């Protein structure tokens, strides 16, 4: 429910951003949490502070022309939404997927503002990407696309201005091509302009693993509040990309068993537990499909084309693919099958109805902007290492990630309690993130 003072603000967001359903959804979720804030501290409803937070500082849309291996000219659209820089340079990933449109990038940028605030680190929020579809493209085509994309985007970036990283469809390879082009154009070795870099060219250890590991650390800490843990638990992890793979890795290290994962063509169930070395080989090295996994593990695995992974009975679910991939019906199925915790590795993977079902069932629900913040937090650690020309060991970096995730968890829990809803990590994350951004905005005048 929206507080009546917030209703006109939301109506204005709908009016100013027509057709951007995902952005509306993300804003509404945060506004629903802010009723409790303005009831306690009415000053946050003044000076159009909330309205300003809902409006991006800058939105950039550009043409990305490139040439296929066959010599055909293609046109894609590039985006960068620089949402809020009150806490530091704009920071957030780039997504290459055919579904990307302005509303997608705006929803992700808006989430990123609060997520980055929750990390406690000096980073603002932004997001970018393109409707380019990397599937089936050669290395040469990916490189030419990335170079053209960066040629235009570069004029808006800088280590003190805006610092992109990866997201769906953008990993080490794409970041390499983009960093190479930025370096040529700027004639500077400006390591801090991108994060998620390779270890030989300014990257940080643990950045590859960070989002998945961090999500598992958050859920492990939440489970501990109920005297539980991952050990011995059966887990579903949707997706099989960067976040999913390292979620599975950390769950296995903690003694849990991931029995199913997926991609956009369907899911696999492997009752012996997902063979991670095989999954990495198929997904990271061969860039294959999840059905290839089932074909290689005939004895224990089955492939279910186009089905719902959430139908598989399990103790814990970690949606780690994409937005709105888990709906109200899926949530009811999970609850009926006895799920005790849901941790979002992806951004906004549960629909509002699904979130309600989890909350009414009283299970642990860890929202993406808190649970998946380990990725961007480790990006901020990469920026620290770049600024000091230093490079830390895996152990030191992972330990820092663990400390950050515990502190995000504890801050969300503390704020949820303070605002009258103990255990409500959605409220805790939205309010804790909002307060940090709002206080800084207020201090800097009307910006
Ligand atoms: P990847 O591109 O590495 O993997 C994405 C996975 O999700 C693939 O298995 C892909 O399947 C699946 N997927 C993507 N889109 C869809 C769709 N529309 N329907 C069904 N499946 C889909 O991306 P990441 O692992 O990096 O990102 C996953 C999620 O985590 C996203 O929500 C992202 O915003 C979020 N995130 C990522 C962070 C990071 O550091 N990378 C940090 C925080 C959040 P297929 O290959 O078939 O397309
Ligand atoms: O959604 C996210 O937090 C990311 N894709 C990572 C952003 C980053 O800058 O590391």
C-alpha cells in the first residue's frame, strides 16, 4: 500500500515515464516502504526530495552502428542512465540483451542507487546497455560492437564521473574490448573507469565470484538468525551465468546441494548435485546451452524444456537470471513445497505478488538490492585497488566481501526492526538505502 502523501509522486512517475513498466514496478516497491519513513520523519517529504530521487540526473541514448562478418551494417541502440551521483561517481553495469529498452535501464539504475548506498561505499548509481543480442555472434562481431558502443559512451565516462561494469551479456571479454577502446581514445591508462577487468589489466580478485558469493553470504547470515544454514539443504538456482555459477560454487563450499539450474531454454535437475566443473566448461568456456549439461550427465540429470524451475521441491531458492522470473504462482508452489528462504541474486526477479506470498508465509526473503550488492561492492574494492595501484590476495578480498555482506544484512535487519517490521529485509533495504541517499541530497542543496 502507498501512503497517501506518496500517491501523487507515484502518479507523476507514471505520467512522466509512459510504458516503462519495470521502472514503475521498481519505484512503487521503494515508495511502499517510504510511508514508514515520512510518518516518523515528515521532513523527508519536503523539498521534493523523493521526487528528485525518482528522476535520473541524466539519460543518454545513442546509435551504435557496426558491421557483421558478412559485411552487413547493423544498428543497435545504446543507453546510459546516470541516475544519482550524490554518494560518488555513477556506478553500475552494462546489459546487452535484445529485451533492453530505456525502461529496463531506468529500473536497473534506480535499484542500483539504493543498492550502492547500502554497501556504505562512495558510489552513486547508474546503469546502461544495449538491445544488441550477443547470442550466435563471433568474437570479431562482439569486438566491433563493443568498440562502436564505447566510442560513443566514452565521452560520458571517467573514474570520477561514471564507472560501468558487466551485467547480463557483458563479462570479461566484452569489458576487455571496451577498456581497450577507451584506452585508445583517451590515450590514458585509466584503470578506474571500468570494473570487472581481467587480473592482468587492473582487475580485482573475487570480482568474478563476488555477486554469487555475496548473495550466499547474505542468505547464510539470514538463516543463522533462525539457527539454520546451507549445510544439508537442497537449493534451486535459476540461470547459469556469472551470478548463478558462483552462487552454486559457494553453496557447495558451505555443504548445500544445488539440484537445479537453468537458462532461457529450460532447466536441468541433477539429483546428485550440479557438477560445477562441467557447468563452467559448458557455459564459461564453450558458451553452450543448459541442455548440453543434461546430455553430458545422462545418468543423473534431466532437461526440462521451457518448464518452471520453481516446481522442483527444495529448501532454498536463489533466483539468479533476470527480472520477474518468479511469479505469484511460482511463489505459492515453493511455499507449498516447504521452502524456508529465497535470496535474490538477480535484480527484481520476484514479481510484487511473489514477494507478498513469501512475506505472508513468514519465510526469509532477501531482496536483490541487498542480497546481490556483493558484486558492486567488490567493484568498489577494485576501484580502491586501482586508485592505490595495489592488488590484494583472494583471501583478503573475499574476507572484505564477507564483512560488507554481513554489515548490509545487519543494517537491513536493524532498520526493519526500528521501523516496526522485524525480519522484513525489503523494508530494511529500501529504507536504509533511501536514508543514506536522502541525507546526502539534503546536505548538498537543491540538486
Ligand atoms: P549472465 O549473462 O552471465 O547470465 C544470465 C543468465 O540468465 C543466463 O543463464 C541467461 O540464459 C539467463 N537469462 C537472461 N535473460 C533471461 C530471460 N529473459 N529469461 C530467462 N533466462 C534469462 O548475467 P549475470 O549472471 O551477470 O546476471 C544475472 C542477473 O544478476 C541479472 O538480473 C543481473 O542484473 C543480476 N546481477 C548481476 C551482477 C553481476 O555482477 N554480474 C551483480 C548484481 C546483479 P540465456 O543464456 O539462455 O540467455
Ligand atoms: O546489478 C549490479 O549490481 C551489477 N550488474 C554490478 C554493477 C557493478 O558496477 O559492479
